[in-house]
């Protein structure tokens, strides 16, 4: 039988489809069904694929049925967690998509300060429940990101410099393997799989739930934005590159170079002009945080600022609006060896020709707790990376695709010499050589061996794929 999803779908008869439906607690959607288009939609509007079948899983057994059905019928299989990944592998053309978005249960254990979350959770689902107990899980900075893809790639955000990556706080995961078994991966059970899940993406099975260690955070955090002038870009970025590396791990300061969004505290004349947005979060007393942020406030003559004690939940959703669903997006990314003077020059050169008002260059500072975990501990690599250079382009009109993609690609090419590796979760659909660049050679060999063991037929290949060699 053909392995192509579309061909295989032609061979599925209504009897087989009804047989699958009868085993499910969740819904089985076909292209003509109500809800099908919503279920197949993902964050990046560049991706418009039509699975032959979608299972809206309600529990682990639905996932097992889906995995078994895809394997037995040689269907291409895609897994949608939060549907946020820019590469768009959460949805397949033809084949079967497992939509986990109904699996959103969150159970906090306040005594142990742990939380068990189902795989369809968005980060906002987790913050909402954990904050009831003054807790948070280390995760990303846009609240409608899915916990699944984020965690399986690594997961960093405002508290990771102090508390580690999402994977550094992962205690266990429930996984449905390619042969339809439900197993646990943790330090004690299937530790080889546990190693691979922490950075190796969705290559080894479908995770149905994660258990995390939480950290005490909030309910308010000292946080805010300082808007530096683009005229001062070279001097500010050089200062920033050195200063943020001297800060304690409870202070995280990032940089976003872009046309100014219409922030209410900015003079309307600044809206749309190139600026350097400097967002920060401090996980301690406001007074101490103010001292640490003061040199940035005093640098040059900022256009404006908004800072103070903000509810953690509100801060976590503060960037959602700029990253809403439905726009076309193309990203290129590097882990930087350093934010050197020559690299800063390239950033400034390219930003001067930024192709649209919603494009940005995002430069998070990464050092801290993640770098203190040994490189062998998890599949996630390049833990000592000081900065990431993330080139985000975002637009609406398909006729302009080449303009945006071309700018991002050229920018990426001309900054390659400053790079060492990439974060797998920031990859577009760039092919196997680029996937390899997200890992050390040693980790890649171990990942391939793990793939040979857990998924030798590459059932799970709609992802940043690690091809089996078995
Ligand atoms: C606006 C924006 C902001 C972001 N901010 C951050 C950030 O602050 N920090 C950070 O670390 N990352 C960030 N990311 C990257 C993010 O981590 C990835 O896009 C991640 O893949 C999103 O997870 P998801 O579940 O929403 O994605 P999906 O698109 O649903 O999934 C991505 C891939 O993961 C696999 N997968 C998903 N769920 C499962 C599962 N349950 N079991 C097995 N495999 C699965 C599949 O292969 C799927 O193709 C951001 C992305 C965007 C678009």
C-alpha cells in the first residue's frame, strides 16, 4: 500500500472510517464536517493543509486508536498540540491529524509544587491554574503557545534563566509509542526516551501529558518595557550585550528591534518608527529590580517606558496581540556565539530595510540556569548560548511572500558566521541538515539510535525529523 496519505485515504472505505469512529470518545472529522476547518487551522497562515481525517482526541485512548489506525493504514500522521509552530508540521496534507486541543486538564499538587498537564494545554491554561497557588512552570512568552511542542523542543521564557528550561523542570511524560503502547518516560522509567523527549521534538511518540516541577512566581512581578532610540542602536546594543551578562539570573532583559507598535505610553509620532524595545522581568523585590534596570533607563534618551509590578498572568499575555493567529509568518534563527560588534552592525544594516511593520528581530539573553545543566543530560544542545538571533517576518498578503522570505533569508545568510547552532523550535521547514544543527554530533547520534528503537518506520515524521537508519 502507498505510504502517501492521499493515496492511502482513497483506499479507506467508509466501513473502516466508521470502525475508527466507533472506538473514539472524541470526534472524527472529515473534510465536509462542521469544525473541520477550525481543527486544521494553525498559527501560521502560510500553512494550509487538508488532512483526510482529524481525530479530536479527548483522552489517551483516542491517541492510541489514532496512532494504530495511521500505522495500520500507512497514513501520514501529524500531531497538533497548540498548533503554534512556525514550520507548520502540526497539520498534514491527506493522512490523519491528531488534534489534542481538547485535552486541556491541569492538576496542581500544591504540596509538592508540581503540576500535571494534558498535552493540548496552552501556556495560559497552566498559568491560570498554577497561579492559584503562587506557582508557575518555566515556559514561553506568548500565552497561546502549546505546552507540547514548546516542551519537546526545550522551552525558554522569562523565568528560565533562574529556574531552567521547561525540560529542566519536566519530571515525567506519558507517551503513546509508534506501536500503540502507553508508557511513562521519566528519570526512572524509560530514561533513554526521557532524554530524547527533552529536546528531540515529537520524533518518538505522542506525549499525552507532562508532569512539571513548578517555581514560586508572582502573583505580581516587577517587569516592563523601555523603548530605546534606533539612532543609538549601535551604542545601545553594545552596552546591552555586555550589561545583561552581568545581571543575576532573577533579572532577564531582552531586546527586540522593530518598528514601534502603537504602545499607549509612546508619542504617536514614534509609532511605526524603528526602535529597540527592551522588555524585562525581575523575580524579586521591586526596589532591587529598579537598581538593576536603572542603567538601561539612563542609557541615552529613551522614547518612553512602562514599568512596575504587573500580574504574572497579564505579563505572560502581554505579547499575545503582536503574535495573533492568522498572519503569514516566516522565521530564520541562529544561536549566536556572541552579540559582537560585527553582528550588531549586520542587525542594524538589515533592520534599516525591514520589510513590514510587524517584522522584528528578537534577541533574547539565554544564560543562567540552563547553562548549568550538563550537555549530556538532555537532547537539547548549546546550553551555553549567550544570545539567540531570531528573525521574524510577518505579513498578510500572499503576493508579498518573496519580499519577506527573501529579506529574512539574506539576513540569515549574512549572519551565519556569528552562529553556532539553532533552537529546534525556531526552525522553519529547512531540511535535515538544519535539524542536525540544533544538536551536537553526539546528541544527534544518540537521537538516531533512539529513533531506531522507538520509531524505526518513521511513523512520526511530520516534525523536525530525525530519520531512522535501522
Ligand atoms: C509567537 C511565538 C512565540 C514563541 N515563543 C516561544 C518562547 O518564548 N519560548 C520557546 O521556547 N518557544 C517559543 N516559541 C516556539 C514554540 O516553542 C514552538 O512553536 C512550539 O513548537 C509550539 O508548540 P505547539 O504545541 O503550540 O506547536 P504545534 O505546532 O502544535 O506542534 C509542533 C510540533 O511538535 C510536535 N508535537 C506537538 N504536540 C505533540 C505531542 N503532544 N506529542 C508529540 N509531538 C507533538 C509535532 O511534531 C508538531 O508538529 C514561540 C513560537 C511562536 C509562534
